[in-house]
């Protein structure tokens, strides 16, 4: 399976056009986090280094084909002293598979407050008594062997079904370089992992079809993805064939470093 460096190592064709070769995968469709992370990496290469990304808003338009190379086209929508905006279109042949806008900001002083981190077991304790479900464990080990993911015990409803709430400790297993852009793109890559599944937890049977429709990410404070991050996920609603999921990333010190929102297509069998 490709390393994070491989996923983010884009070939620059022109000032605003980049290419990524096919990535080995067990998935039938390109992992959404790969599309998000690569688009952010392309946008970063066209923005001033003095500015850092603070938000992105994207739409998954068509399934990505893992065996096809991709091209990423960056459009420079806005440049000012304090903010820069880039739009990235990811294409495979004549197909547009992902479209995202990324906003950058120059650091500025101001008040600092946040929600408190939920009380959860330490990642070292979680590993001892909460193994992930066998199917998930196998997929994680084979598709994402460089990432360590540990599931916090789930709460259940009165009917015995899991609540629409999931919590995972996540980190890159090997130390990464002190490059903020690498860690930022790494978190964008992680942000699609397990999120939409939160909307399926309260239902007695899994959906016959699930696909991400859009993806939003707000980057709030510095972090490292080779240190433990708690991904606290909740689904406030599912209906009309769609599920809404929200997530918050906390570092081990309790700092809220990022917030995620995603809506996805969820279809169950009529029976």
C-alpha cells in the first residue's frame, strides 16, 4: 500500500496543474481522503508560504477510479495580504471526480477558546480491551498499515444498538518530518476515515450502498499526525437516503485542532 509521502507526492506539470499516478488499493473506488489530501497538497503549492490553510469545502462528483492517473487543476480565485483562496478540480480523463475550494489565512492575534475534549480512555488503554470489528481490522491492516487506529468503547441505545457516536484514537505509526504542510494534508487524508459510518450505527442492518457526497474541514490549531489524535464523531441526522456526520479532532493535550462535516449517500434494501 502507498505511504503518505507517496499519496502526496504530486508531479507538477505546469504552475497550476499537477498529476498523481494510480495508487495501489483494495478499494473499488478511490478513497475520499486521498482525493481531499491531494487537492489540499496541490493548493498548498500555489499559495504563499506565509499563509496557512484554515478551511476547505469540497464535493465528490463521481467515483474515483483507482487504476487511472489523476490531474489536479488549481484556479487562483483570490489573493490578498491576509487571505488567499484556491479552487482545485480533480479529473480522470474527461471525468471530474472531486471539486474543492481551499482558503488560506495569515496568522493573526485574537482570543483563544474551545470546547472541552470529551473524557475518553487513553489510547494505550483502549488497545488492550477494544479490538475493532474483524472486517474493519482486516481492512485497516491491509489498506492503511501505516496508520494506528484504536476504537473507544461505543455507547448503546435502549434497543442495544450503537448510538450514532464513534470515537477513535489515530496516528501515523512512524515519525514524520517537521513539515506543517505534510501534517495538514495527513489530517485531511484521515478526516474521511470511518466518518460516514457513524450515520449507520443506529440501524440494525448496514446500507447496501454508501458514498460521500461532500466534505468540509476547518483547521484550527497546529498539530502533528504522528502524535495521537482523538477523532470524536457524531451523526445528528440520517434520512432521505442521506446521512450527516460531524467530527472533531483533539490532540492528546485536549486542544481542539480541527472540525469536520460530511454528508453521504446511504441506501438500504427495501426489505
